[in-house]
């Protein structure tokens, strides 16, 4: 049986996000804030990090957010990374900071979690950001899962009451995605590399969100006909960027699917830019509660994944 598969492209939502960012920048400057500046820190040159930064650079250029790259050697020490983050924390010019993942094996992600200033933590990785998201308090939500949820909303995919299977439990995608979906009244099953009978579990999902970092992990036989597939994968294979879902296999079987590239990627970069503007409001007030002053339509709904 062949199913007509809807392609959930990010471009239509991207246009909406750009308008929200423009409105937010005007309001920030009118309130006495500075033009937003986003700093990305890359240690080494992992292909995924290079691709993500490229998307961020393009997004920022289109919406009036200045981008500042900071590059460290792949052999950078823990003290070197911490010193860089502290300088960015204290620098008045910088509005938001993103450390591109993955870090080299000798550096722990906890260094970023423990050092990054919460008011500049535009990807919601710091402990206080994670806690506020879980408690439903105003915060800067992780851009990748927030963008995925907004993409489902934009294309009219029902979340409330749906069974969503999330493959991946990382602190930047899988775990916060599960929190946001639960806040939206979805029933969420989180799977990971040690999950038994993964295919059986995936076939129960109305929506399967995959963020495992393995190209082609989610195959046709793992989802039932008509399922929505939300693919966060960014894998560089040869000279191509591909997702975690076997896209070609799933066409004509899944009910809807996000393409890679062109699906969650451009939306993620714009949500990150929007978070940078919101961080400017937080810095004006000295509290993450200040992100609620961001006037762009729908931003309040992003704070803890609450229903729009």
C-alpha cells in the first residue's frame, strides 16, 4: 500500500520566524538594548559543527543578528575552553553564546554546562536553563527541539494526545524534546542505544522523532504507514548532508516527513537567532523572566513548550 507523504519543509515557517525576529530586534533597541550578537564557539572542526555553523551564519545574515565565530584548536585544554566562555560571559557586546557540539573526546560537556552564563545560554544547556524548562518557567528553550515542535504546529500535525516516540536522549535534543512534548499533552516514549525491540516501539508511534546521530537509522519497516517522521539528524556522508531517517525508503509510506536538508535545520538556526534576541531582553532585566518581554508573536508559547 502506497501512502502520499507530505513533505514538512522548513521554508514556510522560516518566513514567519524572520518576521518575529525583526519585530523583536526593533523592540529590544527601543527598550534600550543593543543590536543582538551571537557568538559560536567551535573546538576543532567536526563536519556536523561546520555544517551547523554555516546554517547559523546564513540565518543571522538574513535577520540582522551579528555572528562572531570563535575557533579553538582540537587540542584545546579544558582551562582554555573555560577561559573563552568566561570572556564571552563578561563581554558586553555578546548577547548569546553557543558552543557547537560535539566537543573533542578529552573535553566534557559539563564544562560548558557549568561555565556558560544562563542569561547568554541561547541553547538552553546550562543547569538552570534545563531546570526552568522542566518547571515551566520562562527560559531560552533548546533551539533544535523547539524548532521541531514549531514545525509540527505550522504544518498542522496534532501533538496533544499523540503517542510520540523519541529516539535519542541527548541534553540538547532528545531530553528537552520529551519535556516539551509532555507539556503539550503528548504521550512520550524515549528510546536510546540500549532500548530493546526498538522497531516494535517505533511502530506504536503516531509521530517518531529521531535524533540519534546515525544516518539512515529509522527505516521503512520501523514505522507504520501514515506515521509522521520528525528528523533532526545532521550526518555528513561523503559530500552530502543526510538525516537519521532513511528518507527515500519512507516516501510513499510515512504520512509526513521532514527532509534533510531543508526541514528542521533552517528552522533550528532561526529559533537560535530568535533566542539571541530574547536573551537581550533577559540581560536588560537581569533575569531569564525577561525573555517574556520578547514581543514576537508566539514567543511566550516557546518558553516551556506550552500549547500556542
